[in-house]
C-alpha cells in the first residue's frame, strides 16, 4: 500500500476543488475539511468527503455569533455551504484508491484492519496539513486558514493532528484552557485531585463525567473511601456504583457499602447499578439471594459488554447463570430479555473458547444463544476460530430457531463458506 500516493491524491483533489472555489471569488474561507469517512472494523474504510466554509457564509447560513467550540456548526463540515462527496471532488487518481484500500484493510483480520485504519487516518491528516501549507500565504483565504480531518470519533485529536499548535490554540482556546486545567489539577495534592474529579461526575463539558469516571476507575483502592462516602450522599449514585465495580477493588467496605445502598434505594437505576457493581466484584452468592430484578441485572453483567470495561475482565463463565436458572426457573424470560441477541456482550478470548463451546450444548437456550453470539469474533486466533466454526456448524442443527440463526451469522462473521 503506497500511502504517500494516497496522500498525494487526496491533496491534489482537495487543492483543485478549493482552487476552483477561490477562482470563483468566494468569501475568504477559514477552513477546508476532509470528513464523513465511514469506517467499520473489519469491513470498510471510506475515503472522505470534502467541505469548505467561510465566516461570511457561516453567518448567512446559520446566523451571527456562532460558538467557536469544536462541537458547533462552525466545525461541523456537514453544515457548511460547500460540501462534496467523494465522486464530486476526487480526481481519477483518488477514486482509483477506493478498491485497493478496502482490499488492504480487509486482508488479514481485525488487527490488520486497525493498523490500516491508523495509517489511513494519519495519511488524511497529513494531506490536510499539506493543504494548509499550500494555501497559507494565499491572500484569498483567511489569515488563520486551516485544513483538517474532521472525525466524530476524535474531533479534538484529529484537529490537533491536522494543524500547527499555534493555529489549534487560536481556533480552539477552550481546548487549550482545558489542557492547562488538567495540568494544574495534576499538580495538586492527591486529596484535592480526588475532590475535583468527584465533583466533575455531574458535568458534561470541560473535563466532564466520562473523563472523571475514567480517572477515578484508574485510581483503584486509593479512591475507595471517598467513593463510598459519596455513594451515600448523592441522590442518584449510579456513576459512583459503576466506578466502584469497574475499579475491581472488592474489599469488605466496598461490598458492604454497595449492598447497603442497594437495599436503601428507591430508584430502579440505583438498585440495578449497585447490583452490576457487586457482580463485577464477584459478590455472586449474595446476588443469588436477592430480589428477582436485582439478581437478573447483577448476574447477567459478567456476560455483557460491561465486563470488557473492568480493569480486570472476568473469564467467560456460565456457571452462575446456570445456578440462577436452576434455582429460579421462573426468571428464564427475564434472563432471556437481559441477554437478548443484539445486546452488547462481553468479548471472549482464546482462553474462553472451551466455555463458549460448552455453552452451545447447554440445556438453556439463552446460554446457547449467548455462546453463538460471542463466538462470532474475528479477534480470536486462527486455531480458536477454526474450533468456533466447528461448534457453530453443529449449532445449525439446534432445535431453537434463534440459535440456528445466530450460528449462521457467526459463520458468516468468521467468513466460513
């Protein structure tokens, strides 16, 4: 794969498209952006669209005083006046890269796909930097003109990669201020850092809840006492429960605090998040004795996507769910609903393969369905995939229609024909 040639084709096509606009006398653009590159792991990497915006047209189309933050229309190329899909701006050289890119991306499996995607993203960002360099002294563009690769998966990161630091600072002062705030907080005594991130759990902007949760989870047992205190203070402590569960520090104080908060809770959300946290801390025997909804929510957690977010994900194990179904057969429908196909399940590894294959032979169809879903995993090693295929082929004879359907999907996902 000649990444330099692809980068040059992107640059040439975008340069010619922008040059045509400038020759038409449009108001000085402040930005040109590659964008709308749809990417699906192990499936597709789309070449990007191209868009251009100026201060004058932004005001005409969306009104004066548009915010400068990166999440507004000012930096959303799909809202800009000039927006071309690939076929509308790409020269023949760029269009010719579409098929080779797909072939290369899907040549060897998801690990290779991710490596190709990373190189693709870097190439588009570099083409954007070259585009800005080409036009930066052109009197027809804004004096703070930038070119960037806009991507909703990482808007800030892509903007940083596409332009010089001084231009990033000029266009995105809030992001620079947030960087400074992170540095200031990191220099504080630990207790003050902890207090800051606890307070940020209710925020949505500038170091908001998502970042605060990640920081607190990473602290492990150091943050447990403060989290326990906050667990009993806030009205809706689901975020605190989630952090305690994912951090994985299963000491007596944490377990007792979550049990107590669950028992006191009036809100279903709080009850269920405490149950999930307790399951992440392996408090399964206690959960087996709780109310129906608590038992189901908690004991299905290790089989869900939440398991992947734990600092130490648990190995695939159906034994606890089997115990629940044996002890309370009346909960079968509730368990099937909690683990219905289409939900996000845990991602298994090669070490989980024996348990997943055993799950295909379970007397409980909910377990057979779950096993068929998690075996559809191209991240497994070649030998493990071969065994998964054999298990799924046998599952095509299952007496449950959904198991047969999921087995067929798994075989297609593993590209067995």
